[in-house]
C-alpha cells in the first residue's frame, strides 16, 4: 500500500509538472513554480499532516494511506483529461 502511494505520488507529480510547463508562458514559469513549491511545501505539508493525524485518530492508522492513494490515483486519471481540455482552450 505504501509503495502504491509512493508510485502514484511520483506519477501525479510528473503529470502535473508537465501540464504546468505546457500551459504556463515561459516568462512566468519560474514564478508559477515557486508558488507551487510554497503551496506544496508550506501549506500542503501542514494541512496534510493535520488531516492525516485526524484521519488516523478517527479511522485507524491505515486510513490516511488508503485515502491518499485513492486521491492520487484519481489525480492520475483526471489531470490528463483536464490537461487536454486546457490545451485545446489555450490553442483556440
């Protein structure tokens, strides 16, 4: 379960980074990446730790891993679909 979570996390990260590089203009890419890093590291880790702790307390220690694996798997499915839509809208 942990290996699946790690694999899907890396896969989702690559997909989202590729999408960001495809749709953000080159002159803004550095700024967008810095905001994404801050949001992921600063806000995301704090909120994720709090949420994981609350889920583990309420539902058991395995719940945060199962829920995060499901969310990452959903991102791997929906991000490519959304990216196609965004890319088509950017071209039009």
